[in-house]
């Protein structure tokens, strides 16, 4: 196992899909597949055994489906970034995955460069949602919450709202620091405070909160 490479676990109940993905992914010099799983329970076991950086997670799997696996990963605080790779282009599946805290969502009929780009993005801590699915997600959220106005916690400062907006745009702490002309340590403190105030545990959930509460339209 090369520690300099992005370590991948593929969880899918179709062996041909797993092997095809493995061959595709390992054409890249910086990525390797360290394990495969054919159902949700095996995926959880191999997450602990192999400690991958990124999990490619199908939704339709026996024993434990992908969304339930995602819930367990969050519940157990397993340090792996999750990329849902699925045939489901219905926005409800994406909406549920984002609410749970997925880092990425890509359809199986996407071009290979989309998948590779998504893997690299979420390995860096960014959120990657396939663009056409992202637009559907935002419409779904705006429609669901159209009757609401922003109910931003009064304790959130203007600077924290600026940071939260940039999180929603997918920026990393270093990039936020550059954009706002503040130190990376200060950004890290703001992010920690934001998470506590809006009661979320990761950047994806924070982005969902910002969209639901119209924070992305404030400035």
C-alpha cells in the first residue's frame, strides 16, 4: 500500500462494476483501490480494517443499503470521505444523502474524468456534487423552504456568515483565509464556532443549513 496515494474502498454489490471501477481508477498515478465490498455490512468492516481515504458507495446494496452505511459512518465518526456513486438521479436520494452528511454524489453514467475529479476533490475536504444534480438539489431546497425566511441564529456574527457562505461555495480553510484576508487559524476557529452554533458536524451539513436559510443570498 502506497501511503502517498488516495486509498479507495469500493462498495457495490455487482462484481463487474467493482472490477471496472478498480481498473479505471488505477489508471491514475495518485489513486489506488485497497479494498472492495459487496454489501453494506462488509463495507463497514472493511472501512475499519483498511482505513481508506475515500469510499465509493452504491445506494442499492443487500444487508445494509448505502444511505444506512453513510449513517453508520457518521454515527461511528469513521474518518473516511464518502462519495455516493449511483444510478439514482432522483433528487430525493441526493437530498437524503446530503442531509446525512455525504461529501460527494456522482451518477454511474458520468464520464470517467468526473469521477476522478470528484475523488480528488472530496479527498481534499471539498464537497463534490455532479453539477446537474446540484442544480436539482438547490431547487428542491428552495422549493421546500420557500415559505420560510432566514432564521439565522442571532449569535452568528457577520464574519461567521461570510465564512459559512464560502464553505457553501466549496472553499477550503486556506482559500477562505485568502479571500477574507485573515489567518487560516482564525478561519478554523470561525468554522468550529459555526458548527457549534448551527448544530452540525461537517461542512456539507453546514452548506445545507446555509442554503435552507438563504444565507447564500445574503451578501
